[in-house]
C-alpha cells in the first residue's frame, strides 16, 4: 500500500535546511508529496527536467560519503543544475584555510546553494550565517541529517501507508548517530510512535529528559520491544550502524556481545517476520553486515535498504526544488529537449 502522493497545500519552506526542526508537519508533507512526483523521473528514458536550469550547487563534503553525495549530485543534474563536488582534501582547508574563509570564497563566486557534510556538530548552522547561498545540512557531526530522515519517512510510507499511529523502533549506536535525532523529529511530526533501543553505553547523554519532554520511549531490551512486551507491536525497524570511527573503546566488550544483544540476527529476523510479515526493515547505510544486521536481514523481502537509496534521489530533488526553484516553477511538467513529461 502506498501513501497518498497528491500535494494539496504548499507550505512555505525555510531558506535553509539545517535541522528537521526547520520543517513543520505541513512542510514535511509537502516535501514528501513532491518527492513522489520526482520519483517518476527515475523511470524515464531521459532523466532530465529543466527545473533548476541556471542554478549552481556546491556539494562540499569534509567526510566520506557514497549515498548522500552521489544522490545530491544526481538530484541536481537531473533538474539541470550545475553541480560541483568539493571534498575536504580537495579544498584549501587541507592547506590550513578555515571553514569560514572556504565557504565565503566559494559564495563570492555567486553560487546558489551549498550541500555540506562536516564532522563538527553545528558546522552547517555556522555556514548559514556566513554565506548568501542556501545551505542544506548533509550531516554534521553527531547532530543531524535531515534529508536522511525525510527519505526514511518517504520509504516507509511507500510500503506502510500513513505513519500516523505506526510504531517505529530505532536500534543501535544512538550516541554517535545524527540520523536518530532527525528521525525522531520527522517521525513524531508524522504521527508515529518511536522507541529507541540501545545498550546503556550507547544512549546519548540527557536522553531521558528528552524522551520525557517529547514523548518517545527508551529501552535496553531489544527482544522485549520486538516481541511487544513493552507496548505496541513494531511496524518498522531501523537498524543503525555501529560507528567504530567515532569510538575510543569501552562501549561494548566484543562485537559478538553487541550482535547477540542488539543485532538483527537471523533468528530475530525469523521471529519478527513470523509475528508480523508486513514489518519493514530500514538501515541508513553503510551497513556493518554481521554486526548490527545479518546478511539475511539486509537482503530480506522486508528490507527497504535499496528502496531508501532510490528514495534518496527523489527526496533530495524535492528539497532542492523547494529551496531553489521559484514558486511558479513546475516540478516535473516538462523535460529538457522539449519532450512531454
């Protein structure tokens, strides 16, 4: 079952997308509805629309990325924008130039938007105050990753329909995840119930007060959540990557211990599917197969991992459209080369 994709009320978008908190429920709905239209472009023989012709987008990535950077580049190019990729090693920051000087230098060239990934939480907020161009947060430290949350919601809706009243469990390395923070905001604004599951060592500092304020659940018992002992049955399960590169040790004794306690193993998958054949499994990637998710789970019929990748292009097209296109600009009405849509 698919969610409704017809857009009704167009909500005014913010100038930048730095956090999911920048989007109210209406704006999230608008982005997702437009993404459904953009998704149709992927099915065309000629994947090109003139929506952002004449716009210049800089993808400025100071951390490695496959999915996010590639999908933003494809999204821009499919909408006829000029997209330029710059990595930290390929910029003057590798020579000691500050982030401020780097982005102000590029901004002075007259670009329209920055898509930025940076290892420091809050870096994108700083950049937004330094430049005239639009800024999109493509992941900053352990803070947020708003377009990932949008594509996750879009993907789940495509399979489950409305997320209103659905129960989503997010499991794993919560302490180092920027995805979980954005997903909490997005999912709750779409009406979902959210449970965060992790060992005590991987729960973010202050998460208890946050949960009490915003009304989501916390648990250290993955099996209890999956078996419904702690409340409503799970409709969607999101496994998070164990971010070894951000760990200095001491979070869990061994990889096996983590997998036994918090991994989506083959036995857990079988039990899960037996309880609810309609459950969906998500992972923002990249995956540590055999650690937080087994190969069986990653490749199961219930897995939406590749659907998330596909949705990433459509959702990022939608975000770029709403930030950069004029109010009267069509979305997918016509293609370049004069072909009918």
